[in-house]
C-alpha cells in the first residue's frame, strides 16, 4: 500500500521500506489549521509498531494513536491520520 499524503505534509524521515525494525521508521510534519505544528510519527517499539499524530509537540497527549502488527497496517494508519482535519 503506498503512502497517500497531501502536499502540505513534509516527510522528515522514511524508513518504512527498509525492512528494519527500528524506533524511528517514519516522521512527517505540517502546520495545523491554527498554525501549531502537527507531527505524524511511526516506529517499532520492541513488540509492536505504533503510529501517533501529535500537535504542538505534545508527545504526552497524542491526538490519535494506534498499534499495528505489520508495515501495511502502519501505512494504512499513516494515510488515515494524515487525512484528519485538525
């Protein structure tokens, strides 16, 4: 499944196709509607992939987050989170 991000998303880091299980797999950012930064982040955390969407660098309280069992689910979650209006 390909990434489907709107042009306003800036991909900062992308190792999704590397085949490695690392904490820093993917990160993209864009300004929100109120100009606070949104960050879309995905990584491997010992037994599971996690995808989070945060606003204004508030890592303690993500807007949305999910756990995924494989890369296809990670890409699906990234596409879903990236399309949210915030």
